[in-house]
């Protein structure tokens, strides 16, 4: 026993049990994206940094957002960046402290020449709208049963459906993400409609409520404390600035 204790003192990093946290990421440039099959961006670095400070390591998985939400429900994964706060999601998501707030415009993609034909919310009821499954856009859009929506799991599928003429318009939360997919498939025959919905949203990491209520409450609380300290000290803003990305605004 003394010999084993001596070995642990000499090789402490090897004897220390690092905790594993499973997290999903997706294409949300410039905050997070896959580059050579690796996760990159300020959101990735923020969570990796906070995890290291609580003696944990993030195991990243690339996955569609709808799958990530389902796996948060079951506790298959621990964390997902950029989970919008909704009352419905509090049934299965434990929200860590917001790292800041961001102005987000919900915009709508149409065919060239149709920009002025979509000027207000009521005009949406005349169209077949492409939207991402599991994504929260805004109310009443999310719960409006009169709207005709065609749901897909990711931006790549939506971009292909729009190019093929299967959709009249696309609801867009992250313009950079859908534009990147259009670029990948060599499509540029689109425009943004005059109508948009402006909102200010919190930038949250969503954790599994099931795991939080189980064995990981202490670890999630430690991670929350680190994120709060990084936010309040300005460290998160510095990380964003290193990537040339505008950092989230202050939390009111």
C-alpha cells in the first residue's frame, strides 16, 4: 500500500481520475463548426477551458441538434452549446449560466424577386416553410398550427430542399450556417425577404437535467461557477476576440 501511495505522489497526473463530459456540437459558424473533422470556435474553447478547471475533459461529438436534444433527455450526453431557453425545454434541460446575450434576427429566405412579397408575419401562412426540427425560433412561429412547415434535421438538408424547389421559404436563425451550406452545394439563387423578427437571446450551454438530478449535480455546479467567473472577468470576451468573433453582450 505504501508503495502504491508513493507511486501516486511521484506520478500524480497519472493517478488522478479525470472526469469525462460528453458534449455535442454542430455547424454554427463562427461560434462553432467542424474543421478537418475537429470542433473549433470560441464556444468549443470556452467549454474546454471551463472543463479543465474542474478536472474534467470534454469528449465532443458532431450531431444534428434534434438528436442532441433527445440525448439530453435520456442522459446519453452531458452538454450542448447554444441551447435557446424555452419553458418547454426546462423539463429536460438544466441551463448553465448564460455566457452573454446576443441579438438574433429570424430571417426568411425566398427566391430572387420575392423579397417584398414576404413583408409581415401573416404572409408566412401562404407558404411552405422549411425549418429545423427541434429548433426554437420565436413565438408565435414555434406554436402556430396554421403555418405549413416542412422539418429537417440540419441546414444541409434544408438547403438541398430549397434548391430542389420543394420549399417556398426557409426560416433562418443563423444566417452564416445556412449560407455555408448553400456555398457547399454551389447554390446562390436565393435572397432574404423584407420580413424579419428581431430578438435578444441568452447564449446558454444546456446540460442534461436527468444527469443533473442524478450523480453529476456537483460537477455541473462547478462547471457553472467556472463559466460565471469566466464571463464576469471578461475571459469569455477575450476568447471570442481571439477568433475575430463579436463576443456576447452583458447579461442583464
